């Protein structure tokens, strides 16, 4: 006599499936697990180092023993504010950062507009590659190439000599030229992304309502482009005021904040003064971001 088939027992889910089900039922824990490691690295390596930098700025250096004294003092900041030399270096650095940022925005705007609104998809892709190509080469190679171009016997003076002109040499104008070249891709890409997000229908509507090109640019394009311009300016401005290699190579005889910080860390071994001076660019960028937020630069992000 045939026996009835025994029902199969349900298969026990694996640990991976149970874990996936658990996270699916708890989306907040899933988000915490996903972002936990990056946030830990950010807080430990970046925010932590900034806190150490800020704390070290309030220490002082014993001039007799050359040892760092871990006592709270404002002497470093008083020296930076009262010294004519440090004030001049600060203004020179901030002025160069502002000049490079404005120059790169003026150059990036027509290039990015052509890429986003005029060029065909194939040409657009080629232009994106062309913008990214300078980033593939070494930073030092590009700076030393400009040094060869700007030097007294360089190709620029050779090309300008027949018409009685001379290149800028290793001065403020030459450093501005090199900085503008170095950080231009960091301005083009955000501006291009911002222009690509602006619908063509808005531009057509502005034209249909009788607005000329200049008014459309001021009243429609610029407000919508402000977040992208701020994003690009964060790169160009912060990279310029924090650089110490380019001034040393193509702006000989003049120092930026980065040069002073480097000299105090590597030569003078005055860590507290270097930390105090290094807080200046951080404070300037914080103030800049607060002003940009007040102007509504982050509302449409």
C-alpha cells in the first residue's frame, strides 16, 4: 500500500537574506550603515584635523628652547594682525584669489554656454574631454611649463619681440596667468552643468516677452546660474589662496599665505604661528559660503 508524500519543510533563509530583510524594514539603519564609514572618515580625518589646527593656533613657541608651549594665548593672532608684512601677504593672497576667480568665470561662461546650448552632442563630448585633458597631466609639469614660457628667454618673449613687446615675466601678472590656466577647468565644469540644467523654454519665453539678450542673461540666466558659479568659485578661490608652489616658481620674491605656512612648518618649526595663519583661508571660505547662502546660492541645489 503506497504511503502519502511527506510535505517539505520550509527552507531556512540565509544570513545574508535575513540581514537584507532587516535593513529593508529599517531604512534609517540602512542609511546609517551606508554612510557610517564615509562620515567617520570625514569627521576623523577632516573635521578632526581642522580642530587640531584651530587648537594649535592658540599655542605658542618658546624662543629659547624651540619647544611648543601648550598654553592658551592670542599672541600668534596679535602678531598676524599687527605685522605689516603679514597683512600685505594676506591682501596679496586674497586679491590674487579674487582676480583668478573673476577671470576664470569670465572665460568659463562663453565656453560652458557653447557646450550646453549650442554644440551638438558629439562636439559637446569632445569639448568636455578637451576641458578635462589638462587635469590628466601633473600639476608640477604644467607650472614648470609656464615657467619656461614666461622666462626671459622663453617662447613668449620670442614671439612678442618682433612687435616690440615683452612678456609679464615672473611677476603678479604672470602668476595670475598661471593660476587662471590651472583652475579654469574647475570653473568650466560646474558652470556647464548649471547651464545645462536651465531649460531652453525659459530663454525662449524671455525672448517672446520682449526681453533682449542682455536682460535675459541678467534676469534669467544669472540667478539660476548662481549656485554653479559659487561651486566653481569655491574651487578657484580656495585653491589659489592655499597654493604655495606656483608663487614659489612663477612669482619669485613674493609670498602667499601658503608660503608662510610652509616656511614656518618646515624651516622655522613654528607650528603655532603656521596654524594661526592657516586658519585665515578657512575663515575666509566660511564667511564666503555664509554670504553666498545669504544671497540664495544654495536654494536651488
